C-alpha cells in the first residue's frame, strides 16, 4: 500500500522558519520516502505505508518536542483505487 501524507505545523512564522517546522522538514527529508514537497503553508510526502507511518510517528514526536502547538494532517491511500 502507498500513502500520501499532507501536513502543517503551527504556529506559523513567515519571517523565520520555526524550530518545529525545521524538525518536521528534517524528518521527512531523511525518511527514505519516494516524494517530498516541503513549503511554507503545507507539506506533502508519499511512499510505502510503512515508511510514511514511521515518518509520521517521528514527525509528530520531533515537531511537538520542538515547540509545535498544532499539527494538522491528512493521510490518503494512493494508487490501486486510492485517491
């Protein structure tokens, strides 16, 4: 199974990248995922379910520890009848 994860971390800061956003970015960029798109208002990653779920666990732990007060996410199954 393949998954697509879309997520944002808050609070936002357009002047300087907050530590929680840096932590989340570092997690997904080193997670061995097939696709990673990181932007100021949202982030999308895609890959095998086991890799995405492991990255999600690390992303939540690391970004909350680094000061995130909210993490919004959406997970979709892709391919083979998925979105």
